C-alpha cells in the first residue's frame, strides 16, 4: 500500500504478515470438513483399539507365560491402537497440504502469500499445532481408558517412565502428521502421497523391522524409532538409542521431509 502523505510504500510489519498467514491457514483448515473427520477418526480408532487390546490382555493375563507377565508394559498395551490411529493422522497431514493443489486454489494462495517459505511453514505451524492438541488429548485419553480396562494390572501416571511415554505418544502422532505434510509438499498429489505413505508405515516398515537381514536398518525408520518413546518398560534389545533418541531420529526424518517440500515448492511453478 502507498502512504497518502509521503507517496512511499507503506511497510507492513513482519509480525502482522505472519499473523495474517496463520489466520488464513486456520480458516482453510476449518472450512474443509475432511480434515476434521480424519482427526476424529484418529481419536476414535486409537482409543477404541487401545481399550479393546487392554481388555483382552486383562482377560488373558493368567494364561500368559511367566516371562510375558514379567515384561508386560501396561502403558504400551494401551497404545495398541496407535498403529491404525497414525494412518488417520497421515491422511490429515496429506489433505492439509494437497487440498489446494487438487482444487487449483494453490495459485491464489501463492499470489496472496508470494513468500513461499512463509506460506508453507505457516500452514505447517497451524496444522502441526492442531495435530499436537489432538495427539495429546488422544494419548492421555487412550492411556487412562486403557488402564481402566487393565484393572489390577494397570500402570499409574506417576510410575517410572509412564508420563514420558504418554506425552511421547502425543508427540509421536504430531510428528507423523507433520512428516506427512512434508512428503505431500514434495509430491503435491493426495493419491500419490497416500499411495506411498500408507504402505510404507503399515506394511513396509514393519516387514523391514521384522526380517533379520534388514532389522538393523529398520530400527532407524521414523515410526520404528519414534514409537520407542511410548514404551514405559525398557526392552532388552540391541537398539542403539533410548526413548528420546528414537524420537530424535523421527524428528530428523520430519526435518528432512519439510526441507524437501520447501526446496521443491521454491523451484516449481504453482500447479
């Protein structure tokens, strides 16, 4: 804008510009019903399956081998639904980024916010904050309801490693969503993004982590490393990192995905 008195361009403060981008992205997310549905599915599926597995574990506890009883991690049992819940978070992350490409609104958005870094990271900041809130609510609800199902075998929030595991569950779901946003920013297509992410997390990652010849490499995949944060009872395995180290590895994957999305967004035309 031009000042009437001086005739010179009126400067807009960077803070005001960032606030406008964040408000715009929040409006976009609220206006798309599919994003709300995917977050709701993530909550319901994670809690529901966690309660079911916890109830089954309680019923089968007396018939378990002694070794399994001694190494039982009640906290991690209640997080059994995270495997499917994270798929809904992947869909959320992909849709947040690719909806504008699917509708052609990306041209309008980039015309309104020509600084592509501000556009992308404003979107990720808003969607990531929303994913964090939903992830934390889901993780704590899953834990408390799962422990209620476990009855006398439950863990308390004050037990060693439990609070860290519950908070870590919320962070894990958040990082899954943000990682998906970075991949979607690189691929731009919802079908292509989901076609790669869904099999990777649901099948390929688990297979690589289970096969002896690829097990060592599989430990460093984002979900395999990140999920360690949700284990309150230490496992006697050969992983060269602990719970926070595993989450740190997952965070590096997220940073790499976001960097790739940003680099390609800067180089490509809006399509």
